[in-house]
C-alpha cells in the first residue's frame, strides 16, 4: 500500500498552484476591481486582500474545516448505517454532503460566484480522486454530481490527503488571497516580490482565520455531537478547553497532524454524522456585498482573463 503524505506535506500539495484544480485561475474579484480602478497598486491590493480574507476567506475556511471534519467522521463507513432506503435518510452521508453543500450555496449570494465555485469544486474533486483515491471523494462526487462548492471539495480532498480540519481551513484561507494576488501581478504588472511581501504580512491573519474557522467548528459542531449523545468526539483543537487551563474561546493550537486533528472514539457515522450536520447552519456567514457586485460585473465583461 502506498504511503500517504503527512498532513503538513499534503497541505503544501493542496496549496500548490500546480494542482490542476482551477483555484489559481480565479481572481476572487480582483480583475473587476482592477478594471474599475479600485485596485491600482500594492496599497490597494493589501486592503483588498485583508477584506477578502476577513469575509469570504473566513467563510470558505469554516466550510472547508466542516467538510474535512465530516469526511473524517464518515471515512470508514461512506455508505452510512442506514443506506438511502433506511429509516433515517437524513443520517446518510450522501444526504449530509448535499446539506453541507447547500450551506455553502446559501452563503454565496452572487450567482456568478456560485457558478465559479462549483466549477472549481468539480475540478478539484476530479483531480483529488486521482491523486488521493478515497471512498469519501467518490461519495461526494455522487452526492453532488453538478460539482460541490470549492470549500466543500477542498475539505473533503484535505481529509483524503491526510490533513486535519485546521489544515483544510488554512488551505482555504490561503487560496482566498493568493488567487487575487496572482491576478493583480499579471493585470497590473506589479513586482512579484512586493506582492509576496504583502502575502507574508498576511501570515498572522491567515493563521487567525484558520483558528477562527476551527473555533466555530468546535462551538457549533463538536458540542452539537455531544448534545446529541454521539459520544467521545473531540474536535480539531483539543486544548481549547482542557489543556493548560486554557479558556474555551482561546484560538486552537496547531501542532501538526499528530495532535491537532479530530479524534473519534464514538460512532463514525449515523448519530455522530447527523449531529455534525445539525449544527452546520450556525457556521459563519460573513457577507461581502462588494465582492458579489464585482463578480456580477465581471461576468458581463466580454474581455476577461480570470474567473471571478
């Protein structure tokens, strides 16, 4: 059996621009912002990236973390305990994948953004199934044949690759700013080193976004599992409430795949999976109307280089 990469190595592979998943062909609204004169140089770009990370980036990170957590919960039993014809179809993983994808859909106001996200997600699942063959990815592809939203696909691919929810969230946050940054370099002829410095300056904010995404997962998913009696589930940041006297709302600590990933000592499907799904509507849904307007304007522009 082929050795799987560690979570940290897989994270690098997921974030690599050479991964043929469509993510780096997405400008994240930057192309339209350049056309309108909103982004004219590094200072404008820095503000744009910070705003995008705090809104769409955080939402994507939370959805990716939730998808990774759910994929881990169902990895050993992709068909579910009841099957499609069982007494509780809502507990079937396929139905829950569709529900989580609907949560992503509800958080994406712009039709152009929804279309682009599904195209990216479909490409990512197609590539990930070849790179990291997984029953979970097969189940997701069957459950959402039109293409799951990109954060959902990214979370599932991260789980298949051996990442934990924090790493999935970090990859999503990273993608939310690197696509626009790359687009700005090409569209404005900016110095790549200067733009990379902007991304380096965002490193603490990227970590904060991933931490916040996992904190929302702990608050709204893990506790939902406990309340529903699934038993024995510990979320992606065990130490937020139990280690070193830390407060429950402290940011999760990431120490690599060995100690930051989810641990399931109860059922990996059925009640646990259903409890995970019951709390998804409470995941963050920060609106970004400016990005939605940019995406809609970009769709009607006959001259464009990037998906928006």
